[in-house]
């Protein structure tokens, strides 16, 4: 999927259908000149229904059509005939889609299950025909109910990427390169900050035909929790990841400090993110000799206080098998727990 085709935030206008009118009709046929009321009910207006689809990865379909209107219910007819219900409108979205009220920003619902169907806007009820209003003192009522109007709303569809592993790091830390090496994804790679402007997903193939999903998400900067840089656009995708892989280049001035800055941005955005499993991968380690690597290990063991880390190189293909083993072990532990 190209970056331009990844759409994860859209605003849509929805209208459910109006209910049909109840019928005002008196029964007439040969030899029966004064039959009783037999007006039927109006049909229900069409619903707006949201549906989860595991085969979708983006909200691209809503980039070009943002107004949806369900069908109106048909009016009731004679012989107590009920009008047909209005046509329902089904809106399919990827798993991980959050629906918000565009005015209040309040979360209405989240779609996380495949084929899950939830009515977003109910269609208006059909009016009752005059047959319902007959009484002993009014045997020929000449009135019926109108249909109830449909509902109207402006909503926001916001996709939070559902991935097993989320790559966390500063811009140009090598996240896109790692994803391209571990998976068949082809993210944009260049030697400048914010090359990645949209999340990229890739499937990491593991042993015995097993696999897991890895997401390369736009790089974080200091102040992202307050909306700086790509800010919340980046951070909301981290919420869905089971395991966080912090990627810090070996030529960083202070690996421990860089990790603490990244961790602090996550903490300020949502403290619950710190409950996720974490692993630090020190990238570009092919530039290190064994002596320098041992020296760095002794410092990291002291500074990171038990947080697991490992040295890798995407370009030189070093430590990648061990990285996949470690990630699979962490993911499998989550499943067992």
C-alpha cells in the first residue's frame, strides 16, 4: 500500500431514513359500503450501520465519499399493508476504527471485531395507520401517524493501527529500513527527518509459517504529547500495539537519555502505554567493533535498569533472527497470560 493510499482520519456526514406515513383508509368492496378502517403502518426508515472488516487496512474509501443517506420507509397502504422498510446503509471500516462525535470529540464506539455490526444511526419509525385508532366510539378514524424523522450526525472515523509490534523512535532512526528488511513492505526511505508521514504495516514471517504484524509509525519528537511535529497523529497508533520496539541508533550521543525522552512522551500522552512490553534495539551497530560494543553494554546494563536491549543492523543483516525470536517470545507470552 502506498503512503498516499493510507487514510486514517475522515469526517463523514450521515443521515438515517425517515419512517413512512401511516395510511388513512376505509375498507371498501362490493356489497360493503361502510367498511372499517384498514390503513396500514408506514415502513421503518433505513439505518446507518457500521461493520468491521478484517481485510481493510485504511479508510481510503471515505476519502472520496463522505456523505451517506439511508432510504426512507414507504407509506402504509390499504388492507393493513405495511410499507417497506427503507434501505439500510452499511459502512465497512478496518478493525481498530474509533467513531467520535465531530462536535464534542466524544468516543461513541470502537470497532475491534471482524463482521461486528453496530447501528450508528437508527432510522425513524413508521407511523401507525388508522386501523390502530379505532374505538367503540370512533369506528372510522380518519387520521394516522406521520413517520418519525431520521437522525443526522457529523462523525469522525479515526483508525488506530492494529499491529503486534510498534516501532518507536526519533525521526531517521532506521525504522523504515528495519521494516523493509524484516517484511515485504516498501516504506519510503531517505536520509532526512520525517520520511515516514503515514504508518506502514508489514507482516514478519517467522518459523513454521507463523507471522506477526509490525508497524513503522511516524517518528516522535520532544513535545509530541502536546501535539508538536506529528504529535497525536503518531501517538494514537501506539495505543493498539501489543509490544513496543524502541529503535535507537548506535551513533546516538546518549542512548539511555534518548530512550528516556521517548518513554516520557508516551507517559505524558497516555500512562497506560508504559504497561506494554518494551524492547530496545540499538540499530546501525555494524559500525561498532566488539570492544566498543562491550563498553556500551556495561553502561546500558547500569542505565537501563533491566529493560531488555540488543544490537542489530538492518543493512548488514546482523541480529535480525535473534530480534524476531525475542519479539515472538514476548508476543507469545502476552497470549499465554
